[in-house]
C-alpha cells in the first residue's frame, strides 16, 4: 500500500466527520426551511417578473443574486431544488447556485480579513475572487441555455418543472396557518432527501482529508501549472465552507496567489460533499461533466490571472 491507515487517522477521520456533519447540517436545515417557505409563499409568476426577459441578461443577474440573497454552498442546494421546481430557468438557477457561496458579503469580508491579517493585499484577493467567480459562473450559465432539461435534471425534479410548464401546478393561497404547515412539510421532505447525499459526501471527505499525506502536496507548489490543479484538488477534498476557506488559503505560503484564487473559487462551486448534494437535483453524469468543466475553466482563468504578474500575485 502507498500509505498505511493508523488508528489515529481513523480517530481523526471520525472527529472530522462529526465536525463537518454538525456544522453543515445546520446550514442544510436553514436552506431547507427557506425552500419550504419558497414553495408555500413565493408565487411562480413572481420569478418571471423578477428577471429580465432577455435570457442572457437573466443569467448575468443570476450571478449577482448572491449579493442580495447570500447562501452558503450547503444551504443553496435545497433552495435551488425548490426554485427550479417553481420555474426558475435552469441557466439562471445554476449561475446563482455556483456564484452565491462566493459573491456574497460574508464571504467577501472574510476573504479580505484573512489576507489583510497576514499583511497581504486583501482588497486585491477579495475583489479578484468575486470578479473571476462571477465571470466563470456566467459562462457556465450561458452554456446551460443550450442544454435540454431532460438530460440534466433528475426525473422527480423534471416532473415538477413539466407540471409547472403545462399549467398543472397552480399557486394556491391557503390560510396562513395552512401555509406554515405546508412550508414545514416541504422543508422536512427536502431535508431528508438532501441530508442522505450530504452524509455520504462528508464521510468520504473526512476519510480522505485525514489519510492523504500532506507531504505529497508541497513539492507541487513550484509553478502554477502544477500548483493550481493541486490546490483545486485539495479544495475538492477538503470541502471547506466558503465563509472560512480564505483563512486556510492565506496560510498556504508556498503557493502563488493564482493557485490560492483557484482554491477559493473552485472549492465553493464543486467539492466532494457538493457532488453528492448536486446529485439530489441533477443526474450523476451531468454532475461529473460540470465538475470537469469547472475544473478546467477555473484553472485556465486563474492561470491567466497569474500570468499578468500582479504585485501581489506571487
């Protein structure tokens, strides 16, 4: 074997599993509660009035929704499930889903604080993270405009969208007490569906995070061609929260700022636990394609950012 699994690593894996599970479950709970209230109180027609009629502009607006509707990567999945079922265009939904964990005030402030605390260019990193993430998510959203729903969505989600499109799903206006009960029932159902995928993802994350030797990573920091995919792979495995991952990135002194940005952008969009969470909405094949596409797109964008050789880029 390339490495042996010791009892201490098993202990650390269990500890990490419980830590991530307890931390993430709270945000999933919040997200499912929001999804329940969306289903009970948000008229489907409101979505059409909120977004520009132009599909391209709608995608661009979707990338900015995180600034006014800040949701972390764990909580966004049940919200997206409900919004898609309500009729939100898939291209806009995916743009918002990918952008919201990064383009929100909490993440931007934490990124600025993490790098400023080390005497580094906090404004440059925070602004670059938001701008590059926005560009990446809009590109993905524009591509999704040409993708058929049947090839992407799980059957139960597609059925809800189809019912809405055919007019078989109508917005009812029950009494407030009934709406509240309905919201809580929807939240309970969504939490059960999403939590199953989350637990599996967290278990794999905790195990790999405590088994892979750290000294495998350090030699790869020599240049951006290896450093960027290395830190993106680390972000995928570590599955950190977008509101705290900047403090980890700032401590990676051996890596360039381009590699750190790749870490900060790719992680909140696609990590090990998100693969399983996304699978509650999308077909597994699409999730894998999305993961590969984001890995390439984020890697190329951040590599080009590093080529400009900003004063604080190295």
